C-alpha cells in the first residue's frame, strides 16, 4: 500500500514525525485491491467452468457421432465433472468470503484470503486437474492408437501448464500477497 497519501504531521514538542491515516482513502484503496483480486478469481472460475464445459460437450458429441467405445466417454465426462466441480468450489468460496467484516482489516484479510485461494488453486492444478486428464488421455492413447497426435500435444501442454502456472504465482500473486500482508502488519502495529 502506498503511504504517500498518508498525512505527516510534525509534532513540535518531541521533534518526531507522527502519522495519521486518512481512513477513507485507505479503505477505498483496500477495497480496490480486494475487487481486483475478486475480478481475477471470477475470471479464473469462469474460464475453468466454460472451458471445461465446452470441451466436455464437444468431446461428448464427437464420441456420440461416431458411436465410440465405452472408454471414450470417460474424458468428456471428466471435463463436465471438472466444470461442475468449479461451480461447487465457487459457491464454497463465496460462502467463506461473506464471513469477513466490512471494515478496513476485514477487507484486507479478505483480499489476502482470496490471493491465498488463487495460489492454492494454481499449485494444486497439477494434481487435481492435469494428473487425472493425463492418466485418462494415456489410457485412451493406449487403447486407440489413432490418437497419437494427442501425445505430442500432451508433451507440450503439460510442462507449459505446470511452469506457466508457477510463473504466474511467483510473478503476480505472491508479490501482491506480500504487499497486502505488509500493510496488515503495519496497520496492526500502528
């Protein structure tokens, strides 16, 4: 948080700086940061929901149109399940967010919690999302050798997803979290 907008008052008796906080400006800045994090969460959840749903439906229609084998329905159903899971996780998240107070510290704690949520989702993506897809695609490739092009796609998509997610967390979310935690510490001490 930028403390340039805080007013410095010179205390002439003790020759020391005292600070007063313009609480309205501070609260507005914290709300703005909280809204920015909430916006990122909403985009993440909508992309996960719509992306998985569309991919699941397209794959399901493709398997139906060619009278596919039973094992070929697993992948489209997984994508649809991921889409439904995203909606469930979103509702759980929204219920937890309601518990935060509508105060400066409450908004600050909420923003930190939301960034933690994004970081946890990003870090667990490889386990709860990519790993099941990799296993299903591998089994599908073994059972249907016509899908060898998918092997090359997997070989590229897996490392890009893994390292891209880690880069995003380290570049954007962790610095933002540290900044908000620093502000919380300063406000708690002050």
